[in-house]
C-alpha cells in the first residue's frame, strides 16, 4: 500500500509541523508514504471565490499527480471534501474516479481504513475539540447536533485513547468558527465575532488547547487568540496523536 500525502497550501506555508506530524504518524503504522514535490493547491480557494472554471486546470493537475497512489491522505477535511465533491465538473475518467474515491482526511483514514484508534499518544492537557464544518457535515466524521440518532465521533474516538488528555465539554460543540475561507475576507466582522464566540466557549471550560482536523479553522482562531493575547493554544489533531511525551 502506497500513500500519497497531500499537504494543503496554508499548512505547507505556515504550519509545516502539521505536515511533519502527519508523515511521521503514517510511517509509524508501517506505511510507505510519498510526498509528491510537484503537488499544488487542490483548487478550493479559487472555486470558493466564484471562479471554479478557472480551477479546472488545477483539478486536472491534482489528478495527474495523485492518481497512481493506492490512497491519498491529507490533514484537511475541507480540502478532502473539495476533491471528493467538487471534482465532479471535470471529465470523470478512471483516474479522476480513483482519486475522488481514495482520498481521505487523516483521522478518517486511520480509523476507517487502517482500523486503528490507539497510537500510544500522550498529551496531558485540557483539550477542547472544534468540529470543523466540512469534516463534520461533509465527511460525516461525527453526528451534527441538528441530526437525530446515535452519537458518534471519529475524532473523539481517537482523542479518547490519548493518555493524559482531558477532553472538555463545550456549550456549543459543533458551532462554526467563522472562517469559511473567502467568507473571512468578505464578511470580516461576522467572521471575527463567530471566532471570538468559539474561543470563549473553550476558555469558559478551561481548555488549554483547541484542536481540530482543519488547520484553516485553527489558523483563524489563532489569529484572534494572538490579537487578544489569550493563553489558550491551538494544535492540529495529528500533532496530539503523534505526541508521546
């Protein structure tokens, strides 16, 4: 089994530690992981800005780079969702179909494909979970609060096996952080207010760390945290799962 590791643009530029943790965590499972050096953006920012036709060349390049891997894994629910759901506008060749069906957000891959939930992780902190919209409602990584039925969460399942961690209960467990990509630019005031509310929920419950499966959401929250000199920190889920001391 060969894994193609897809690292989103903003992770590559601003949070390389998340990319490193993803690689290390996958390799610890005995997997052969490759990082194609010619990979680029998945095209989501262009499409979200209303120029999806201009993203078609980017979509085709993504498929060309990743179609020969058994699985494509990424530490970004929003990018994975975009490939799965928005690559429907290009010619549905066997290569495109393969990429769309074999790309996984990393927590989903670990649990649903590898069948692993415990990685001997150790993270002795109070942690609040931010359930990113694309992962929760797009990739079905958990049950949204507006849906009736049995509670489940892939991410909580993974965090529950981390030694030393204390997962706090929030008042509004699956509320949006307000980032939304281009929404944070076009509706700045609303975006910031939503982010402040999200952070305050974590602080109210004495969370030391906010975690999520999307570094884009955490980047938005971290910007507000730094601006207000707050003590709470942000860490991607893979950083916690890859932490052993």
